C-alpha cells in the first residue's frame, strides 16, 4: 500500500518539555497497568462483537450437534454422537464431500491455471490490457445470487442463450439441459464459478507478478533461458507464495459454497449439485432438524480448521522461511 | 513493428475470445431487457427491434426496486462504518501498544479468517432470533461487521505500523493522549487505508445473500440479491422483464466498482497476501 507521510505541522514547534519524572518502581508499575488498560480498552468493542457474533455461535453449534433438537427452547434430548454417525451414512452428505472435492480439483486443474495464464498475458504491455483487466475482474463484484439468476436464464434448456447459440451453429448435440441435467449440473456450475472468480485470482497473480524484480528475468534472458524456462524457473517460484494463498482461498470458497447453488438449483436435480452448506440449510431451516444441521456445521468447521492448520503448517510456513518472501518484500 | 504485431496476434485473439466470454452474458442481459418477452423468444440473439424501454422504465417507476436499493445501501454503509470504526480502535492498539496478551488476541482475530460464514449461520440465526433481531437491519449489520473484523483489523494494523514512531512522540509532547493521537494524527493519515477497507466492507455487504435471506422473513428490509431471486420466481414467465431487473440490479455494483477499482483491488490483494 502506498501513501505519503507528511509530518504533522503542529508537531516540532512549541515543544514543552515534560516535567521531570519521579520514576519509583511503584509509579512505573501503576503506569504499566494503566497502559495495559488503555491498550485493552481499545480492543473491547471489537472483542465483544467478535465473541458474541462469531465465537459463541460456533461454540453453540458444537454443543447443539450432540442433541436431537427442533430449534425451539434449549436442546434437551441428548443423543451423543448419533448425529455424526448418521452423517457418515447419509448419501447426500457423503455426496456433498465428494462434490466439494471435485470442485476443488477442477479449480486447481483448470480455473487457477487459466487465471495464471491470463495474468501472465496481461502482465505484458499489450494494447487494452487495462480494459481486459477490468472486464475480467468485473464479475467478482456482482453478488453470487445475481450471477446465479443471470446464468440460470442463459443456461435455460432450449430457450436460453447457450442452447440457442449452439443450435444456431448446428451444434445442438453440445447443448442440453445444463442445470437440469444431473450429469451436467456440476460442470455448468463450475463454468459459472470460473466466469465469476477467475478474475479475482488473476488480480492476485498480477500483484504478485508485478513484485518480481525485472532484473531477474533479464538476467535469465542473458543466460539464454527461453520463455518457458524463464516462466518455470523464475516466475513460478517467485509467485509461489501468491499461488499458495490463492489455492487456500479457492478451497475455503468451495467448502462454503452456498449462494450460487441455492439460487440456481437449490441442490437439485435430485441432490446432484448439493453442497454441505445447502444440506445444512435444508435441515436447519426447512426441516427443523437443527441438531443434525449443527452437526453438518461442525463438520464444515472441522474441515476448514484442519485444512487451514495443515496448510499453514506444511505449506504456508515455508513462506516465512524461504528466500522468496524476502525477495518479494524488497520488491514491493 | 509488423513482426511484433504478428507475433502478438495469437495473444490478442486469446484476449478477445476471453473478453467476449466475459462480456456476452452481460450484454445479452442488457439487450434482452430492451425486448418484449415475445420478441425475445422470436429473436433471442439479434438487436432489439423495436427497442422496448417498458421493462426498464416500469421497474424504475415502481417503488419496490428503489426500496431494495435503499435497504442495500443503508445496510452496506452502516456495516462499513461500524466495522471500520471498531477495527480501527483495535488495530491501533495492536500496532502502537506493547501489552500482555497481544499476540494471543491477534491470533484469535486472525483465526476468524479461516471460518466460512456458513458454519456459523445456523446458530447465529438462533442467537439473533433470541435477541429479537429478526426482521431488523441490525440483525444483518452486526454479524456482517463481526465477520468483517479479522480482515479489516489485519489490513489496518499493517498500515498503522508503518506510521513512524516519532510522530507519536511529538504528539505526546504536544500533550496528546493516546486517543488524541489516534483521532487527530493517525486517522487522518490513514485515510487511504480506511478507504480501502470501507470499500471492501461495502462490497461484501452489498453482495451478501445468506444472512439477509435468514434474517428478513418479510420483504420490508429485503436487499437487492434477495429481491432479484424473488423477482425471478415471481415473473418467471416474463423473461425479458427479469433480464431488465437483473441489469438494473447489477448497475450499482458495477458503477461502484468503476469508481473504487483501485481501493477494491488493492484491498483484496493486500488482504490476501497479509492474511
């Protein structure tokens, strides 16, 4: 972040010297206590908000997951781990896990490499790159709900734009029921997610690319490295911290996917696009099996937590040690 | 020169193709809004003939759409003000004080980044219900601010740390207490960072769907994303009208983006790399 720090005009003039201090140990301790109170006092509003509205709900879900409970009054019908064992037998929930994994793998294999390719293209001095950058990122600022409605109409069977265009160029065979077709619904959703989100990852990569010192590429060029070698041996390693962050955000996004699916298919047809969050919503808000829905929340929480900790431990930690980070810090 | 253009040709073709894929859905929606539904089914791809403005003017003329815009705006602005004010105090304390428990507390906040909102949605709903905050804008504003804290605090803390310590000493010598320094020196200097986090908070709130869906059971306080979904359900037979509604619902976000692009992109990349 860039900014200029202008020295305050008022400071530097009319300096009154502080009165000579009497530094007894007691005075210092009292001052330290006062200092602590001031510092913590500034934290109180944030802490209250965070504890009441973020931590407490998560802890309460952890508690409610051990009850059979309709959501009214306090939970009283303790059932132990029944909700969790039921989850392991629930084909819809196991399907959610599978679909989450599929989305993650598709993102890693297609969406993120595509975003990287676009970032590399737009990092060159090409005509109109500012316009492309803005256009590719624009869908990110639209809400998932609005994006969902838009594409549910574009991919409407027969009447939608997609089928009309494919039919118009004689490729009817490629068209279809899209969101209504159990075997196509996930692929179509992934297409929409890519439309909406690749620009965000591209922007992250662009920021990373711009922090790579140009001298490194020039040096590699002098050493006779071709474009692919320069990309493979200079750009990619230096971009690694950014790539790891982007992978992390992509996975967390897949774990909590809700809005888009809810607006477009509500998890259908026949659960073929359901996600953990949608299943949780169905049980918690439609069928009033709040204990069971809480168990789903807890599993989502557990997956996020384990993933985040493991990722931090095994992947992100390297960024704190490796020379690449130092390099990036200097280049900023 | 010409060789360079020739070499760049494939590159340009790729960019044009991707650009078209990005733009076509939006342009299609815009044009479809200028057709009647009847015309849309006869002529889905071409330009409108004649151009029908009734869909757009009809929606803009009715109060419902404006109420949604007003609700979304109010909730987004209130969320941004609250989360930025509270986070600024906290980030100030993290950046400028050495106090016992600081690292633990900071870790607690950063952990909030890892938790998907959907995890807390259900118990949060129960909590809001017991606090009587359903169908109340505070029921959306307060949780949004709470979930926005981690990112906002991290960005602001990084910014506050860059402000040289001499300034604080000078302000203290001038008789500024910590609060005076925060209010009269730090905040005015941090205006760019405050702008960035405010823009992030506004966009996040504007696009939120799950929370308003849970909290607002009747349409008084509905926000735009909820309104669009409901509109599609209500007018599913009148496709052209839904397209017009969609386009109008996208305009505020896209307009905001074109004005605040730098803050938004800067904030997202800063948040991602510092988180």
